[in-house]
C-alpha cells in the first residue's frame, strides 16, 4: 500500500461532502452515539459502489450517459429533499432528546442513501483504485477489496471524528435556539448547494 494511496484517500474522505455534513448535523442534534451510527451508515453506503466497481457495473455508468444521469439526478433529488426537510425543521437536523428505534433506523437509512446516490463514489472506485492494483486476475480482486476496506475504515474514523467534535458543542447549541436556527438554515443551504454542484457534474 503506497503513501500516495493513503494521502489521496485522506484528502477525499476529509474534504467535507454530503456524508460528512450529515454526520456533523447528527452529532449536533442527537449526540455522539447517533453521529457514530451515522458515520457507520455513510460507510456502508460505499459498499454498493465497491461491488459495482468489482462486477463491472461502474464501467456501465462510465460508458452510459443515461445510467449516469439517472443516478446523478436521483442524488440531486435526495439532497434537495434533505434541504427542504432541514429548512422546515422536520427532518435531518431536528433536535432529539432521545434515540427511539424509529429515529435510529432513519439515521441508518439516510446515511446509506446519501452515499448510495452519489455517483462520484462509483467513479472513485472505478477510476482511482485500479491505479493502485498491481496484479491481474483473481489477485486483483483481493487487492482491490483490501484497498477498499482501508478507504472505508478511513471514512468511518474521519466521519466519526467529525460527529464527535460536533457533539462536543451540542449543549451550547441546544441552549441557544437562535444558534440552532442559524445552523439549521446553513445546513439546508449547504445541502441545496451540494445538489446544485452535483447537477452540473460531468463524468
């Protein structure tokens, strides 16, 4: 495993995107335990992209403009949905004093969906990882699985740190409704901006 691979993965994971933003928001409003669950869910959301890359489905997304566009706009629609529900104070960033089962499953579902509908991840696994796979044949699949597991571990750890850091200032946010309102509006605007950026993204 090369230093270049690790450094590139670190940059990709640490750069704030939809998954990191979601984990931070969960940490602010529901605490570190639920934010850790959100980080895990976002990590699980990368698995389908890995499987697509290994089975060749990523090649279809790369070659087919229609397939890529469908996935891209599904992601745009979901980000706009998150922006709307956040702005309306009925969705992702609603403050919870407890963690009922329904809320827990909602966190898991939202985290997985965010990364599942991110075509950038499919292209990442398809275009980036093979550059570091030296072998051919069955050994290439094993090596790709290993490198992908490293990427997923980094995703979970870094997202978890984001969430725990956000949870550390949770009490200050909860005691200041005006601060929470500003943060909620900021997160809603950021989700909308990410949707706009994804909408104009090309392969």
